[in-house]
C-alpha cells in the first residue's frame, strides 16, 4: 500500500483489505492493485496515473475502470 507518507507492505488479499477500508472510495484495478478513486489523475489505455505512479489495469478489471469514465 502506498500512502502520501509511506509504503506499507500488506500480506492479505486485496479483497480482504478493501472490506476493511471504505470500499466505495476504492476500485480494484489489477490482481495486485486497488486505487483510491479520488487520487486518479488520468487513465490512458491500460494504465492509471496517480501522482508519479503508473498502475496497470488488468483485463478482468477493465470493465470496472470503464464504468468510472461514464
């Protein structure tokens, strides 16, 4: 998990972590990544840009990301 202040390593499934967080604000975008919707700068092709980080969008999760754009 990357926050504005630090990087935290979590050895839980993302689905478990999303249940603990406010699931409404986060979206699962790849088998290894979930992102906060409010921090997304842009989406280009199969990549999400947040600050200086580039997050891949998995094929399985592309539908979820496309719904954000509507």
